[in-house]
C-alpha cells in the first residue's frame, strides 16, 4: 500500500484547502450498526497520513456523540484538519425519537455553542445547515450563520440538501464554500440544477454517501437480511425487498469496469464521483464514510483512478434505473423543491 498523499483542492472560492477526498465520520457513532472505537480512531489517524483533511460530522449524529468522539483526534491535530459540522435537526424534548428541522437564529446560536463545547475547539472550520426549514427565509438563516463568522465562531459556511434557488439566495447574503448533497452512481438529481448553480457561483460540491451507503461497494445486498437490527439502512427503500434485488443487478457494469481496472467496485464508484469535477468544472470533494483502516487506504487510492469515456458510458445508464427513493421520507430532501 502506497503512502503517497492525495492531492489538495480549494473548497469553493475563498474556502479552505482540503484533500480531494474527505472522511465521513457519521458511522463511527451512528446509523450503520456496531462500531469499534479503536478501529475508528486508527482510521482517522491513517486518513490524515494519506492526506485526508476534511472530516465530516454533525450535531445530529448520535445526538452529539459523534462530535464528542472526534474531539480528541481534532484537538491532537488541530492545525492539520478541517472540521465540518452541521445544525438543523433538533430533538424535541417531548419525543427524543423524532427530529424537527430548525433554521431559526436562536436555534442556530444555541447549536453552535453546543457543538463548540462538544468538539472542545474555539472555532468550527465549516458550518453547514444540515436541512432546510422552508418556513424560515434562507436569507435569515444564512444571515444568522454569517454572524457566527463575524464573531469568529465559524470560518466558512456550507449548506446541505438545498435547491439551486436557495443556494443563489444564500450566496447573496454570505459566500458559501460548499454544498453537501447526495451524489453517486445511484443518486444524480443534483446534476440538473444544483451543480450548474454551484459552478456559476464558485461553490464546491461535497458529495455525501458516494458509495451509496455501502451498497455500491457490494458490502450488502438486502439490508433487512444482511445488516443488524439497529442499522438505519434497513428503512431505506432502495435496500429492501424487490428494490434491493433489482438494484443489485445494476452493479454489473460497475463490476465490469472494476475488473478492467483491477480495482474494487467501491473504488470505481468513488472514481466516478471524483470524475464529476472534470465533467462539470467545479471542485468536488466526496466524503465516503468508513471505520476501517484497510478501507480508508482503498478509498483514497481511488483518487488515482481515471475512468475512460468508454467506462463513463457504461456507467451512465445506472442512476435512471434505480428502484426506490433515496430516503424513506423524501420531505427531508431538496429534490422535491426544485
Ligand atoms: N448531509 C447529509 O444529509 C448527510 C447524509 C448522510 C451522510 N452524510 C455524511 O456523508 C458521509 C458518507 O456517507 P455515508 O456514510 O452515508 O455513505 P457512503 O460513504 O456511501 O458509504 C458508507 C458505507 O460504506 C462502507 N464502506 C466504506 N468504504 C468501503 C470499502 N472500501 N469497501 C466496502 N465498504 C465500504 C462503510 O462501512 P464501514 O464504515 O464499516 O467501513 C459504510 O457502511 C457520512 O459519514 C456523513 O458524514 C451526510
């Protein structure tokens, strides 16, 4: 395994410089079944050695547990890492099992203080609105986020799951470094409006779930049969019942391209996302999630793969054939608002 570092790229006009692949840390505390804290910590250290500098968390991941888990790593490497966290999914005191989207100023101010405390740092490098509450004008939300920049609590701003119009309105209030949305061989909705708007405005794209939550890497086929009872993916329409079987068949071209390059399915899925930077002419920094040292090595190695036009043509028809929606409840996504 080579120790050569992945290249760096600027995250939007005026944004921080980061390794061209980041690390999604959600699964280390939340959503994807049992975790091994020691292996997760080793993965974080190995990622840094390999040039990964953008680390992605959110206050909602394990109700603050993920931020707390990452804190010692961030503090040990404060000048080498770019810490990205998010607000917006509030936990109502009367029902801790649900989430309510909040984008109002008092909530944002309270959330940033809580994240700074859990992370135990003075400043958050990249602060995202995780989800959009359409009842609060985006200008008001980004205005409140911009106050945090002026106060030195946050360095750069990001938005997750926004529409192109919301991004344009936000950029009118304060520069946005990055939009974080789902983008993979299976999920390409953002290419119609959000990606062109981001390119026009000088905003980077941070694709989340670039491995289709593990499905594109062939880690599992049917979530109900293959994953543990506490795994959030068991509720995802794409990964259960007949949809899972139909979607597994769509991996055939990915397998073919992987065999031709002598690499894994997951590496082709990541190389495809990375290739979108060249296809669309904007910075693209995917944040695949892993808790395993061998997988961070495999995933970062994918930044060195270049797919040919023939490879891209083979992979092109996949997304249009995917069965099932991205989420069980699509009101949490931006696509329906375009
Ligand atoms: N903004 C949002 O709304 C939003 C939503 C979802 C996620 N996110 C962020 O995006 C990050 C990434 O998304 P994600 O974790 O949902 O999905 P993902 O990156 O597409 O896939 C993660 C899954 O793939 C497995 N995996 C990783 N590398 C692999 C490899 N080389 N071979 C086989 N399996 C591999 C992981 O297992 P192991 O961990 O066991 O290796 C995990 O189960 C999250 O961690 C989170 O920070 C943001």
